[in-house]
C-alpha cells in the first residue's frame, strides 16, 4: 500500500527550483503545493513558473495547488549618507518624514501612518528586531527615540511596530496589480500579508470575487483580538512566524502557534505553519535536530501543511529539504501518539446534518478493520473539508467534477483530490469511489470504503448520505487483494 502523508508540504519556488526537472523531483519527494512569492520576481517570471507547473500537472494527471503570496506593506527606514550608522544603547535618533539622507542623528521614516499612532514609550524594532528603539517624544511628523539595544542600522531596513494596529491597508498598489495578474493566471490560493483586522480580509475577498481562496497570514500578535472573526472570514490561515517572532517575545511564538492551529481546526479552516522550519538546509544537506523537532511539533498539533521558503526557493538543497520534511511527517504520523493526540483533540460536530454525517464517518472509520479510506463526493470542497476537520484515521479520497476544487483541496489535511465526472445516482458514486481508490492505491479488493455524499446529487452543501461499500475481489480479479493477517 502506498503511504500518503496526511500533513501536506508547501514548497516555495525560486531560482533553485523553478525548472521542470526540479519541480517534478519536488513532487516525487513529497511536495503537494507550490508557493509563488510575489515579493520577488517579475510577472513574466511568475507566469513562466506557473505554466511549467500546469504542464507538469497535465503530464502527471495530478491536481497541483498553487499559492500566490502577496508582498504586503513593507515598512522601512530611509537611506543614510554613508549607507549605515553605528549605534549603541543610549544613542539618540530622530525619525521623520524628511527625504534628506540620514546620519547619526536622524533618518527618514516614510510612513506617516506610523507617526499617527506613535506614543511616548512605544517600541520600534529595526532589521527583524536586531535594533530596538524606544520613543521619548513624538509628533505628527517626527519621533525622538533612544536605542535600547543594537549595533548598526543600514539603508532600507525593515521596521516593526509591535502591539499597535496601524491605519494602513494590507493591500498596496503593487499588491493590487499582482493580485489581478495572479488571478488572471488562475492561482488557487492568495496569501494576504499584514492582516491586522477582519476588514483587511473583507477587502481582499471583495477584490478576489470568488476567483481563488484566501489565506490570511497572521504576522502580528494583535490579530489575536480578532482571531475567530479573521479565521471565519478567511478560507485558510498561515502562521507566519517570522514577523510574529519579531513583534512578540520569542517565548510566546509556540503558544501563539498552538492557539491559532487549534482555532483553525475547530472551525475546519486549513492552517499552514511557515518560516524557518528547516532554515539550516539553505546551506546544508541536513537540518538541525531542533528544526526536525519544530516540523514534528507542527504535525503533532494537527496543522494541515508545513511550508518551506528559502530552503526550496534559493537554497542549495531544495529536493533534499522536501525529502527531509516528508520523512519527518511520515515518522510522526506513524507514531501511535500522533493518532492519540488527533483523537483526544477532536472537536464536537456542529449542529447540522452534514456535520453529523461526517462525524459518523469518522466513527465508522475507527470501527471497521477493513475500512481503507473515506470517500467524499463534493462540488465545492465543503464535504471534504468537513471530513478533514475530523482528522480521521483514514485518508480522504475527494472526488469532484471541478478542476478548481481539486487543485485547492491539495492543500487540505489528509485529502487526495481526484477529478471525476458528474454523477446522478449513488451507484455511480460507489463505482467511481472503488475505481479511484484502487487506481490511487488507497484500497484493494477486500477493503471497505466509507462514502459520504449529498442528495440531490450535484447540489452544493447537501451532505446527507453515508454508505459503506465493499470492494468485491471477484469484480477486480486483476488486483492483488488486501491481507488482514
């Protein structure tokens, strides 16, 4: 039997990995989803990469999910006369809106929105937190600060403003242009950076207008004040631990990660854990023990997917990084403790017929020793998403007539998406379920399949049927039967 990981792998493509040969190797090594990072590269570059993925998808007859990741607002200091300045604790530095080149006493901060919310005592972090400033005095166009720690500030270094909701949109003019371009290509998911409030999600979804699903990247601790609402308005969530780890004490990041994952699982939203998962593999063929443990922790917590960024985009060992991540996932998912954690962290179903049927499917999967897979027939993906929310002990074969839905579902925990023609009766669903389960090596003759679907067929949101289908060895004599010894 072919082992398919329940937890999916998102691999970022870049100079190290955008060739057809490497992309195929990444897929063979365990990648399920590809991320196009619009912080880098031209539209022509991303179109060429997108086209390559779709050509490989056609060649392999396998739905592949593509995420476009928008850059979002980048808050940065301006430039210095000598490109950088040396600082030390106690050093006084004024930030202002003047476009003059900076020096040891002042530098441009070209973001009036920051000054609008500035307060005495406020902290500012420069260059991913390597320099910390404290505001001593401020006005509508300046802030006098003192260095708390740090040694150097150079041109255009990033600025973080912890614990403050900034009055800026999550979408810049560049993002809007990139978004229309990516939607025109046909990306499946859009990752929205710098989400601070539910209104940011609403603005992006209005622009997307159903052409893709939206992933909200949670990068600021302040989003916890609106966490449930942001999750409910989003189609997926990314725990972006880079900025999250800059804007809050590092000791809080694991707690925030666990909190966000649990909140997403409760309502059945796919959740990705990202940033520095196998960071050392950018330059080395093996990760550190701590990095391996970090990936394992995300899997034990029930994340839908774990993500590789520079490891696959610009690193020396992109294929090895995916292979390593896949091996860690498999090791965890084969651990008895993993199944115990998934079962003990199970959430009560919602008060709907669809959730009752899906919860029953999970119970049947735990009871029947000959059950090999849960099969969902879905028009929108909602049936398979409900099944994944249950974190069952069996893989989920997601049959859908929609190519768009199949591609999107490649990101969802435990789901094997397959494009299958429309049906108008349950006998047809059962026949297709058996055939696809055998073809995708999820089941053999002698196994049973747990099938959920909705009647009337072809109507969205009507999951109301659960059926157990037996795969008769006499009807499939050319396939080696299952062994139950």
